[in-house]
């Protein structure tokens, strides 16, 4: 737990020195002092985040399962992982030998952190605030679990900028190959394209009515889900379940957004996109709690929080109100982070305590 708190403090401190500058016209060839500072701090952030992720050992509830997959894939045994992931495993084992597990985890950590940082830097209006939320809302720390999913998640968040710019072909061409790593990412194609539309009030009512069918036709929807994910059949995943903490968080974002909808969202394409994603997440968590691994779908939508909240607070006309909500969000995020750290010790998460493979001999894997 100490490692994660220290990492958060250090990375947020480094992020405080990054100031994005709006440049009119084509970018200048000369690198300014602030730009140089930004690059240095981004490198520091990357090294810290990548280092903690790469150096972990037996951290995460599926670490051992992935080690098992690494042994089964070259034997052509049936595994629940996608063909793209399997091909990467085979390539890494060809390059580094059959015991290339640490190298494979390292590769996924490298790519995931790259996409995460690039996404936050490109889309944030306030990098420090967005990065603070990225850390305290546990998106980075959750990536120590389910390495395939969080690489797909990072790519999905990075791809949001293409949707916002109307570059839909780039968006689809980025998501499709990523689906060979984790096919759940295909969901963002319809979801993000729906979120960018200028929804009318009656359309929201129709959406809400459709979502409510999940409360009635749960068995039908589960049968459809199992068709796409046969590995879920006859498992505990079908028991469903949802997170009250996440529902409270999503509902809180919805209420705050609705309070200032006219001034901060209605005429702001980017904020409206994130607002729609949050609404979709709210309907998902409240009406479709039966969906297996519901957070894997929801996190594709709630990722917009790290961009929406800073932009919303800065767009509030009343300066006093803006400072008040800024403080409320910071306090709420810290509390959320504290709750996450407590739950991270659970066997279903197993992110705490942190272990590393760095130390040789008898102390390999000791908690840090």
C-alpha cells in the first residue's frame, strides 16, 4: 500500500510541472522552456508508472493464470485469450525463450502506460487535475490486473480523440486490431459513436426505457452474452453484481453535470460526449447488474470522468462555485482512492501487498 501512495504522490507532484500551451497556427520548430519541462516530466511519469507495473511479481488476481497461459499457448492448448495476444506470447517466447513471462508482462506494461499517458495529455484541459483523477480513481492501479483488458482500455481512451475530431475511420482502424488482444473493446465502436451524437430529450427517454428491459429480460440477455463469451457459461461470473461505490460516483457526476448543463455541456462537444458516456454507464450499472464483469464495460464509459470533471469545473461561470466543486471533487477522489486501497487487499483483487521480482535469491517476491 505504501508503494502505491508514494507513487501517487510522486507522479502527481511531477504532473504539477506540466503546463499545456495552446498554440495558434502550425507548431513552431523551437522548443520552449515549458515544452522541454513538459517532456522531461512526462518521461519521469512514464518511468515511474512503467517501473512499478513492470517490476511487480504475483501482483493481481490473474497473474498466476497468465503464467499458466504462457505455458499452454505454445503447446496449442485451448485458452480463453484472443489470437492476437497468443501471437504476441509466441513471438516473445521465440525472442526471449520459453520462460519469458516477465518480458511479456513488461511489454504490456510499456504499451499500456504509453497509451494511458498520451490519452491524458492529449485530451485533458487541465493535465494536473486529469492526471490526479486518473491515479486516484484507480485506473492505473487496476491495470496491474487483467493486462489484456487494460491495454484495450488504454487504447479505447486514446481513441476518443478521433471520435471527437470526426475521424471515425482512424477510430475503427485502431479499435479493430486491439480487439485481437481483448475483444470487449469492440463495444466502444457503437458506444462511442452513439455518445458523440446530439441526443434529444425524447431519445434519452427511449434509451432509458430500453435499458429498463434489463430488469425484466435478464435471462435472455445472459444467453446472448454467453454466446459471445462461452467461457462464462456455468461459472460464478454469471452471478453478476455491481458496485455501489461506482454507482454513487457515476450518479454524483451526473447530478453535477446536470446542474451546470447549460453553461458547461450543452454547447461543448467534448463535454457532451463524456456526459453521454456517463449516462450510459449509469444505466448500465443500475439496469444491467447481471452482466458478467460489468466493470469491464463500465470503465470504457467512466473513463470520461478524468476529462469531464476538470473541464466542467473550469467552465462554471461563478468562480466561487468553481473552487467549491473543485475541492469537493478532490476530496471525493481521495476518499475513493482510500476505499480502493482497502479493497485492493481482497483476494478478488490482490493488488496489495506489492511484490517485486527485482531482489534475487531468497527475498524474491517479498512485499514492498
